[in-house]
C-alpha cells in the first residue's frame, strides 16, 4: 500500500467552509423529470485558464451530440449542461459547486480541475450527487480529503495518473542526457504542489532514489513574482537540472530571471507549466527543449466512445475550428464527457443518484485517453491513466512553432518514443 501523503488540509477546509451549511441542510430533492442536468466546472480565467481553454469548444461538440436527448431505460431524456468558471480559485470552486448542487439540482457533476474537485468532492458526497473529476494526481485528490485507497468516497470519483507515475518520468528523461545530477526544485503551494513536493513519496524521494542530489527551492504562493532567491540558490549549487510544479506565469517569470542572472541548466522539467504550446511559444527561442509529463497527444492510438474519432482527428477538428494548437487537456475533457454520459446511460435511471453512482463504480470504458477502468481498479473511486514524458522542439516550416516529441514511455507503452531527450545547450 502506498504511504499516505502528509498534505495540509488548510486550503480544503477554507474552501468548503462556505458550504458547511450543507451539513445541516436537507438532501437535494429532485422532482421526477425527463431532463438530465450536468454541471461542469473548469478554469476559464485566472492563472490556470490554459487548462480550460478548449472546454467551451468541447462542450459545444457534446451539446450537439446530445441535442436529441439520451435514451436510457426505455425513456428519452433531454440533456442540459451548466458550465461554470472557477476562476482558478479554490474558494470560487466551492461557491459554484454549491450553486450547481443545491440551487441547480444537477444529476451529475463533472470537474476538470484538481482544486475544484477537492473543494466540491465533499459537497458531492454529503448531498449524494455523483461526481467525476480529472486532471489532478489521484493522491492529492484522495489524501487531501482525508481518505485512503481502501476507503474511497461515497459519491465522488476521479480518473488521472498518480503523482508518483508522473514524477517517475522525470529522472528517466534526465538519464538520457549528461549532467552532474544536481537538481534544483520549487513548487506552487496547492494540493498538487504538496503532492509533488512530499518528502516521503513525492519528487524529492524519487530523485534521491534515482541518484540525483536535490537543492530545495521551497514552495511559493500563487501571486509570487520574484524567484531570484531560487535562481541564486540553484546557480550557487551548480544545479544542471530544474524541476518542480507551477503554472505557465510562474515558470515564465523564473526563466526570465534565470536568464538575467546567468543561470543556464541543461534540463528544465517543470510539471504543469509546459503542458501547453502557448506557454512554450511565450518563452520565444528559450522555450526550445523544455521537457514535461505527457498525458495526451494526437499521436496516441485511442478513439472516442462518443464519436469514433481518433485522437488525431479530434485534435485536427479543434485546430480547424478554433484556430488554436491542440492542447493536452483536450483529450481529457473529451474523456470526462465520455465517462459521464456512459455512466448515466448504464445507470438505467439517470435521476437516481445511487444508480448513477453504482454505474460509475462499474465503469470500464475505452476513451480518448485510453482505458478508464473504475471497476478493476485496486484504488476505490479512482481509475489510473497513462503518462509519458516529452520535450518541446522548435519546428522548421511546420504548422506549429513548437512540437511535443515523445522521449519516454515506460508507463505509457501505447505511445511510441520518437527521440531521446536533448540537453538545452544543444538546442539553444
């Protein structure tokens, strides 16, 4: 059994305080109807807005798919989707979660955000409203709410990779280049950052086990705009690798200050910040060679259970219609709707929360991100998905300024390796 993460519950408790009245409130009463209401929480603004950038487009596709309703148990139900922006804020997540559950009376809550899923998971369980979340290490989602893989939760579920899986890709990326094996690390202080930086089973422990020396840069707050202390510490220790977790604005500030202070590592593998091409584009030529965990690309051999589209076809449709480059969250947002609609259909009665809950727990479905298997998972309420490693490379004459090249696939054998990781000095 995996060790329990020693995560602070401060942010979780503060977020759910606004909804504490639910503890004394009566259960949400849903009148018998032929309408299914699905709540969807994501970040459309704030520092995490990149994660939700494709969601309005995705939701429009799903609305078209369900415009004639869903036939379940011999009855046809109309489907209404209610999307809410959590503004990249855990307190806002609690507020919109309470609104969707109590006032809007949703039959199913879908959450594309780790902090939001932590904030709303308790509400879901108390109110008896099934919820499915994604895009957050399952350990942070589970241990951050005080549960265990054996215990699980009454009504809330999640699917994603584990923090240990993603972090294990990092040393395998670094092993491919010649360095002094000295790593500087620093982390955004939220649920995911606490999971990544946990000294017992987080990245520090994984680095040590892999033979890397750590220079601790600590944790930072959302609004931090000065990383000169971390740069100075890493430079003085001659760290040739930088890692950690944060959002694109955090890395952009750090990387600019690193350049100004003459700090030039051979590898930069920063979870979260390098997921999106726009974040790499914003770094200009200094974005060449950034390495990252890879959740999903158009190159994965998976297809949609809703449309039959391949990953490449989904990405192409998004690019053609939005004018933007594909992003990794595109596949997971699609899979979130796949799992939600599959569970509602399998329930036989989408207005019965216990039937929907049981259908989620019994789900084993092939999705746009690969298998999502709750039924066969050894971790209650969790389906673990694949994660690989990759490096952004500047293209010449291609459709995109940068392309994500797969360089490591130990935990994602379905995704083929395209090249080895190259040192930044070779790409600069």
